[in-house]
């Protein structure tokens, strides 16, 4: 019998896993481009390429790990072993990154981080649909992304202040929080004791699932995956290059870009839960489409408004500090990203059955990872072609957002259903 309400306590505890993932990548995306540009004097095009190394590794590792975790059976579950191996290794490598004085050592540390993170990201995300009925998955994903947003805020806001004291401190903070997050998930989250089994079904296989999706007459699944790829290409313009956009285009101090990103993350956190409820109320597709349109407007404003307008101070708030025009735009972008991101994974996992949840989570990361490879490269070479003008990254984003809108409006599946999941 399915529960009548979401178990918020368990879901918040599970959210610590995604909290750890977000802490690492928020810090990485905020400060590694600054190290590359200002410490190692790397050109924008090659910065874009470097920022895709994690995603190239993830492209080959995360989908396979997702399918592997579907098949794995251990005393502690099928997802937790990956978390207990990947998180500590990633934490150690992450803490060494800012200490690297030579580029080869810097690359070696980041590659170790990249490989370890690829091992545990898909399993920790797949835990949510494992323990959550379909009709509550948008709300549960809202809770989990709320925790991820809190991790990003800590990384950007506290990290920006720590960076001014010592550039290594944000990384050491991230390492400690990842270890803590993994321990909390291990201690408090118990995986289902009984899994859905179908002896006549093929073993979960990511590539066979992709082939099956491509052959379907109903193209909803492939349209959803293409939409995910397109909007992540657009969002990567902000995620991978915003600190350099703030430093080089807006003329702000290095740490200010990360502080401004905390304003996006704050609104993402505030709207994470409402976005899940909105997706459950009016439908995931409509909620995502609204977010796509709002995000497109925000990026266009950051592209076309003059620098004096974007940096004009509007007001100050406790903790976040000064909020210029660009900060206000980022706040609306945070709302838009909540509408999109909170409802996308639930759409994906409700395309399939419980046996293949990890596989489809892996497919979700396959397409988002393709985007994360294409996005920084497209934007990096555009910046270089424009003579170092970082504002051009805000022009290409809306183009891909509108492609995502076209894809998502043509879907017919992916909304919540009432099919039960695993037994406790």
C-alpha cells in the first residue's frame, strides 16, 4: 500500500547526498576557471575545454554506473557502496586542488576528483525514486534540490569570503562537507529490502534502453532527453563562465562572481519546494516551459544591458550583501532554474519501471553530460572569437533554451502516475 504523503524527514536526510555533490561542483565551477585564467594564464577556449573534462569522464562512467547499481545486490544496498567509495576519494582530491602550483599536478588532482565523483553521483540521485512513490517525486526532487541549493549557497557565499582569506579554504570546506554528507546518508538512509524483479526481463542496460527509446513510436522519451541536453547547454553558460563574466566583463573582484551566484542559488532554494508542488499541481511540462521562457529572458538581459546598468546597486540584504541589477536578474534565473530542474528528473524516471530507474537516471546524466561537454566548449570558443568578450555567452543560451521548449512541448508522457514502487 502506498503512503498518502511524502516522508519529508527521510527525503531531507537523503538530500544530504545531493548536498555533497552540489558543494563540490559549485566550488569547482566558481573557482577553477579563475585559477586557470589568472594563475595558469589559460586561454578562454582551453578553459572551456578543461571545464568539460569532468563531463567527458562522466559521459562514459555515470550511465554505466547507473545500470550497474540497478543490478548490484549487497547487504547495505545497491546504491550506498558507490557513495562510500566515491565520496571520500573525491573529498581528498578536491582538498589538494588549490595547493597545486604546477598545471600538470592541478590536472592530476582534478582528474582524480572527476573520476571519483562520476562513481557516486548517479547512485545517490537514483536513491530518490527508489524510496519515493511516483506521485511524490516532483515534491521529493524539490526537497533534494533544496538541499543541493543550500550546498551551492554555502559554496558561493561562504566560499567567496574564504577565498579572499585563502583560495584553498573553500575547497577544504567542501571536502569536509562531502565527508559529512556521505556519512549522514549512510547512517540514516536504508535502501529497500525488496526490489522489483522480473526474471523474464533483460538485465538493465543503458545502451539497449537508449536504442529502445529511439525506436519508440511515441517520441516523448527522446524529446525529453533532448530538451534536457538543450537547457543544460544554455545553463552551462552561467554555471561554467559566470565568475569570469563578472570578473572580465563586469569588472568585479574575483570573489564577487561567486557571491552573485549565491543570489541565484538562494532563489533556487526558496522555489525548490514550490516548484515540485507546482509540477504536481499544473503538470511538470507546463512548469518546465514557464521556467524555460523566464530563463531565456534573464540571459538576454545579461547580454544586452550595459555594464553600468548591470552593476548599478539596487539594495542590500543581510548575508547576501549588495544586490546590483545583475544580482536581481540572477534571482529570477534561480526561480526559472527551479521550475526546470526540479521537474525534469521526475519526468525521466516516470518514463520507466522500478527495475530500470538507475538506468534511466544514467540516461538523464548521459544527455546532461553531453550538454556539459558541448556548452563550455561552445561558449569558450565564442568568447575567444569575440576577443575575450564574455557577454557573448549570454546570447547563445536563449537559442538552446528555445530548442528545449520546442522539445518539451511535444512530449506526451512523464507526468506523475500511481504505480507503486518497491516494498519496504
